[in-house]
C-alpha cells in the first residue's frame, strides 16, 4: 500500500507541467521545501483532472471544471488560462439539456438555452476576474443582429430581452451578488437597453436576501432606464415589478414606485390606443395588455390608489374585448393591511381553499416573527395544502431554534430541531447549534449530530439529503476537522447513491402564498455549496482530502472537489512568491 501511494505521489509530481518560477530549494528551509513539493503536487493533480475532462460524459461538466482550473491556476500560467476559457466557450454550442420523459422539443430548447446561459456565465466570470480584454472578446463573440433585437424589444408581446449579450450580463450579475453587490448592479444596469432580461426576477430575489438596499438601488436605476425609453414593450414592467412582489414589506419610497407605475401606465395606454386604431386588432397584444394590467393592478392600489381607478377603467375596456373573462375575476384582490387576528378571522370565513391557506400561513409567519411560536404552529397547521404548510412550519421551527440557541437554551433548541423535516434546513440549524454547543454541551452536541446523521442516512438516493449531508460535513471542517473527515467520507459514499444529484449553490427559499394575490415571502437561503469544506480539509491533510474527493462517482463532483482541495495550496501567496 505504501509503495502504491509513493508511486501515486511521484506520478502527480511529474505531471506538474505548468511553467513555474525556478527556485533554488537548497536555500529554502525544510518547511518551505515541503510547501514547494506540495504545490507541485497540487499542480500535477489539476493537470491530471484537466486531462480527464476530455473524456467527461457531459460537455457541461467539462466546461465547468476546466473553467475552475483556469481560475485557480491563472497566476501560474495566464496564457494557458486564456486558452482553457476560449476552449470552454467554444464548447457551449455543443451543450444540450437532457430530455425528460415525453418532453416536447419546445420545452427542451428552452432548457437548453437556459443551460447554455448558465455555463456562459461560468466562463465569463473567470475571464472578467482575470482579463478584461478576454471578457470583452468572449462577450463580443456572441453574434446577434442588433437591429432585429431592437425591433423585437419594441413589440408589446415579447417577454424579456432577445439579446444574448445582455442576458449574459445579468447572469454575471447573479454570480456577483454574494461577493460584490455594486458590481452586480453595474452588470445588471448594463444589461438594459434591449428590454429587461427575464433573469432580473432571479437577481431581485438574490439581492433582497443578500442586501435589501442593493435591491432597491437596482430597482431605482432600472426604473430610470425604463421610464426614459420610448418603447411599447409591456412585459418590461411585469419583470421589474418582481421587486415589488418579492420585498417582505412595502417599499417606503412611494415616489420611486409611482415613477415606475406611471411609466408602465403610459406604455399600456400607448399600446391600447395603437391597438384600438389597428384593423384588425391584434389579439396577442390585447392578451398581453390584459396580463400586464391585471398583474400590476395590486401595486397601483397599494402605492397609488387614485391612479388605480384609471387602470381599472382600462382593464374593463380590455375585458369588453375579451368576453371570456369572468367579471368576478376581472380585478385581482389587492394586498391588505389586516392585523394578525383579522387575517385569521378572514381565513375562517374564506370559501376558496387557496385564499384561506394564504391567510392562515401569512398570519402564522407574522406570529413567529413576534416570537409566538406555539400559536404560530397551531395557526399554520390549519392550512390544507401540505406542501405550503410544511414549508411554513419548517421556517417557524428554524426561527425558534435560532432564538433558543442565541439564548443558550440548548436542550430546548435540540427538541425543536428534531421537528425540522427539511434536510437542508435541519443541517443549517445543527451547524448553528454545534458552533454554540460544542464547548458548553459537548455530549448533547454530539447526540444532536448523530441523530441528524442517522436521519439523513435513512433516505438513501435522495439528492436533497445527499446535499445536506455533504454540507454538514463541510461545515464541521471549520471547528472539528477530524470529525469532518469522517463525515465527508461517509457523505461522499452516500451521495454516490443519489439520483439526479447536481451541484446546487445557495438558493433563496420563497413561499408562494397565493396565485391570485401573487404574494411571495422570502424565508431564507438554502445552503448547497459544500466545496469550502474540501478547501479546509485540504489545508489540514492534503492527501486525505484528495482520497475522499476521488471517491465521487460523478465526474463533475469529483472534478470540482479536486479543484477545491488544490486551490488553497496554489493561492498561498507566500508559496507562490518563491
């Protein structure tokens, strides 16, 4: 066994083909010599994985891993980094989403387009980070007819921007949200001009959770562009209004919202007048007008009641052209400012199940916000929808566990954590518990960990449970590396049994209370990125971390884990300056 390990190390060292600064090791201390050897082995490790990417089963996985290798080795060999990114970018045209059972071609094409956009942002983000000229080169290589794109943007019924270049900028913005909100806003604003890319909704979601003032800033800047444009596109307003729909409390800057709503009304009015005079009238435009006006109506009622009367008249005019719209559904119900008890009373009288559930669940969330967890659970349990009820109860239990942990009431917190059914949310709570309890109550902390581990291992083959298990192991690397190695080893083997397991980063959790009201409540961010754990384990014991990463059966997970292990070795400035 020892001979095989020594041979493996020697092979990896020999594979270090990236040109490096010559160092006279005879003048280095023993510690520095060992660091230099480890650095060469890390380079060789990435060279080996880069070679393996050529035989990956999926082009998308090759693009992701080779882009990451280009990123972490850029300072060592920037020319090769450029080459890797150009090659990865060229592969985009070959990428196709995997067809689902009985999926039609239209749906598959939409998913393929979304996948390519996501991969394009992977490559562009690395280029932007290291070489501005290369970033512009790759972005500019997207061929599109600007005249045609502009014409499409001016059509009322076209949803989102038809410019791939502009959409790529929003994808870049999404990648910057967690690290640099100002840069994210800059990318997003630059994406405007040929309409509002549909990805803006996702960007608003991410910014609201990460930094609410940044989301407001983007909405203000986008509104400036929106009202200045002489466009007749209707759906720009719908996409931008996602900010107003997603914020947990109404926007305090009423004048800002009214500027946006006035711009939207002027567009709707221009389109309506033009369609009135058209012979024959365009049914698609009439439909787009109805969708847009009904979607925006609740915001007029909330922020600008006087103007809502004008919009109501427009909606009724449109309904006259569309006789199939029932009168009782003509106007969506506007948001209300009921007290908690009023919401509960209204819910008990509501005949529509969805409306009733929405009121009960909203009241439950407000009770939890006030720290009234027992009553919050009781009210949430009245909802008929199992899925929505489960999500809300999970959020309430997570909120209570956090509060108990902060107060040092660990035994009670442990009991609350047991109620959390969502695997990823439970892991979040356990990690928070461990940070506080590992010194105060080490035995209890170990028990909570073991119980959670057993719970996760019950559902073999689940992607969600696998992701939670890996994240649990990753989080423990911060304060208990020995235990983290044990957990990560088990988690990788467990993940190999999961079907459809993908690499998911943090995702915002949203509760859609009611389709009619359009009310959406953000309730936190799901954690999915377990690669930081591999970075920490790599610093602690490089080769043990490598051996665990190599156990992944997924080529993508193995490749990204290998890169994560090697990254801290290669980005150590002291080592790289020798």
